[in-house]
C-alpha cells in the first residue's frame, strides 16, 4: 500500500510537470478567431488527458524499475498473476466514460464553430493551381489578398477550378477543402477573426508541384480600415489595358505557372513570347498572336508548344470575360520587345 501511495504521488507530480511543460512550449499557434477559442478549449482538455495518461504509464513504470528490480543473487520467479477482474473492469469502464464524454464535448464545440451569423460578410474563395482568389459579391471586387474586418463573422464559400485544395489559416484553427465540380461541390466555412494583423493562408492538400508555395496574405482590419481597403480596390482597377492585364494575370493565377522574367516554371514564360514563332507538338509552327493566345486561354491544350505538358486547368479561362482576355493579351504584348 505504501508503494502504491508513493507511485500515485509520483504520477501526480509528473502530470503537473508535463502540463506545465506543454504550456511552456506553446504547441498551438496564436489564437485569432472566435472559433479558435472553442477548439483550443477542447485541445486543452486533450493536453491534460495526454499529460495524465503519459504520467500514469511512465510513473508506474519508473517506480517499478527502481523499487522492484531484481535483487542481486535472486533467481526466483515472480509471483504468477492469473488476472484481476476489478482492475480490468476499471480500466475498461473509465476510458469508455471518458471517450463518450469527449464525444459530447466535441459535438458541442462543432456546433459552436458552425454557429451562423445572418449578418456575415460573404466571400467566395477560388483555389487553382497554385493561386487563391477572393471575390466579394457585395462589393463587386476580387483580390489575391484576403482582407476581412475584425470581430465580424465571414462566410466563406469555397470552390476550386482544377483539383482539391484546402483552405487553412492555422491561427483561425478551422480548415476546409475547396473542391472542383461547380456549385454542387461548394463548401462553406465560417470564421470570426478576433485580432487585427497579418496572417498567411496556406493550402493544406497536396495539389501539385507548387503546392508548398500556394500561399495568400490574410489581412484582418478594423471595420473602417476594411471599408477603406474595399474602396481602394474598387478605385484601383488600372486605366491602361496592359496594367489591367497584369492584375487579372495575378488574380486568376496565370502567373503561378507563367513567369514574366524569362524564368522557367511549368508553363512557357511570357517574356518575349508575344509575336514569336513557336514549334507545336506535332512539328507545325505557330505565330503567337491575339488569336493563338485567346484560343490557348479558352481551350488549353488545343495547340501545345513542344516541351510542355497540358497542365493548364480546362476551366481556368471560364471566369475571364473577353475584355479581361484582351487585357491579358495587351499585358503579354507589353512583355515583348
Ligand atoms: Cu493547393 Cu495544395
């Protein structure tokens, strides 16, 4: 009995130390959304459970190793134990109750995280290889930075034009896949940022060679700052076609695969490509002019340049208007001497 009490004290001390240690190393990133508060609460319960279970096993083990080790010259067998009904019942029933309890708490947190605010700001998130675009239907703007007001719920509607991507801002905790396939596959995610500042959105689903670089800036602002930010985007659509073309090329993800400085990405560079003569797969040649570019955007893969696979998503041009395509052509033209 004395041994048991000492071992229990050892387990208690170890538990406190492990909880303290886990707390010190700050295992979770900054907490910056309302949803994160509920989720972290659940995490904290888990950390305490983990600290206790670790200490329970390691504590009794350490105690036994030290105090019940074989004495010198003792070659007798240990006492043979057939089983212990009380102990086995206990270690079956207690975990059962704990797991059922956690499932209830988990369901409650899930409910919290998905709570609907009818006043939520609506933003459509479009993922593509390897770019994020954010559309604000209420304001008629789109952006490659996700700007949001603080302390207001945002309803994100996520979609993808090619493969599965995953929307993840660690500071907000919640995560959701963006699926291709149109409206039927739209997914929703609600976030309520609680701290202003800059964060990084990352793609959390392996989606091709540039997956690791599929990042976007997230800017959480005071409501009046947010209004100014929206205003700035409304009035910042450039006057000249080639400048607008650069903006569309950024927003619609063209520049994730086509460089503008001659460097080699998965698609041909746009530097000096307009007006050049390229060899196509099959051996024919083509002049890169307005018609060729228009066709390559609307129908990627119809005329592939030698040395490149058709990695361009079939629908990438579907959201671009004819005017936007003309702007992009003007931008490409401006990159050729
Ligand atoms: Cu998109 Cu990984």
